[in-house]
């Protein structure tokens, strides 16, 4: 009963934080701050600033933040490594590379890229990077070296992306540069439907894997004894984590540290690592984290805006350091 009550209270706190931050994200901005009464009036009048800029941005930040957090949790479970994540392992950078090249190719020929093509390009890059990590993991059993390899892959992909952007048309460089730094500023109502359907479907499949994932986290032998098809499960984890991180990169660019920091914060907050609890909790936690980061990025130096990855790195990097120090102290003990 005590554990169930703790879960309920933790979910209630995250939900309350999400609602509060969502409200502030809509009512606060460089164009003006609004009271609740003014906000309701502007909604009824279909005000373009509220309905076409701030609302889509807040919804996108919440959905993509949750997706990125769950993607990080799946990767940490897959590699049994506490600092595995889409950004650290170079998966986000691989997606960034393929999206950037696709955008440059399409824009130079006057071809518009729709949401589906953005996700497809990002997913291809995510899978390519994941494939390289898996190949390296067969040769390198040391998880620390595997993470370093992922970081190196990320640097290579980022370098190629910057090289490609430098040869893009001047009219396209500004948009590519802003996107490559990570931002939710390009959110619009058209994209939200695609994002919601894609991530919603991926989240349903992820939640259905809660029970076999819980067994897998206890070890492959234990999972097999419990009747889990480990090979199929690993494939599902790769595909789902790639889809979730690909959606984020396609629409918001590479966002750092959310996929590493949030799952650990959530597990400490809830006091458990059970997938059936942590998967929805990670989604809520990622939504809260990214809404707060986006609000900070917009308001800290308003009317100027900093990249979302700058804020998430400042907030998330100390968590990663804390995780590594805690792992080291556990090994000593």
C-alpha cells in the first residue's frame, strides 16, 4: 500500500508540474504575458500568437520530451548501461545527418519536405547509427568503451553535417543552423497530428513490452527462462527507441541529455525501476523537463532565444555526473 501510494503521489506531482508548466508556456512570451482570463479570451478569438505559435510549441515540447526520455530508458535497458542515450551514443547525430542532407537536397531543388519524409530520413539515420553501435558492441564488451565509440560516431556525424550545411544555399543556412542546434520554435499545428500518431503508436507498443522488458533487465538467461523471446525483444527495443528519437530529431533537432538524465531522476523519484511504472513516468518526466527547458530558453534572455540543447545540457549534465559517481561508489562497496 505504501508503494502504491508513493507511485500515485509521484504521478500526481508530475501531472501537476506538467499542467503548471504548460500554462506558463502558453501565457508567457516575448510578445507579452497574459492572465488566465486574457488567455481564455484570446483562445475564444483564435489569436494567432496563442493558437498558432505558443500552443503548438508547448504541445510539441511535451510530446517530444516524453518520447526522448522513453527512448533513453529503452537504450539504457538494452545496453544495461546507465549513461546510454540517443545523444551520447550518436543516434541523434546520425538522424541529424540524414535529415540535414535530405533537407539540403530537397530545398536546393525547391521540393518541400513533409512530416513523413522528415521522420523517414531521421529514422534511417537513427538505424544506421544504431547498427554501427551494435557492430562495435560485438567487438567491444566494455560498456565504457562502447559509450566512447558512440560519442565518436556522434562527432563524425556532426562534423559531416556541419560540412554539408556550410555548402548549402545561403537562404537555407539559417533554418538549418537553428534546427541543428535544437529548437521547438518551428512547431505548427500541421506537424502535431503526425507527431502525436507516430509517438502515440510507439508508446503503446513500448508499454506492451513492460513485462518482457522487466524480465530482460534481470538478465538474458532469466528472461529466456521466463519465456521471453530475447532476440525479438532486442529488435523491438532497437526499432522503438529509434522511432522515438527519430521523431524528436526530425522536428526539433538533436536535444541533448534528456534521454539520459530524466529516466534516472524518475527512478530515484519513484523508488523503482519497474518498466510498467517507469515507462509512463519517464514520458511525463521528459515532458516536464522539456517544457521547463523550453520556457527557460525563451524567457531567460528574452526577446533573444537560446537553443534548447544549451538548457538541457546545463540541467542534464550534472545528473549524468551524479549517476557516474554513484556507479563508481557502488563498485567500491
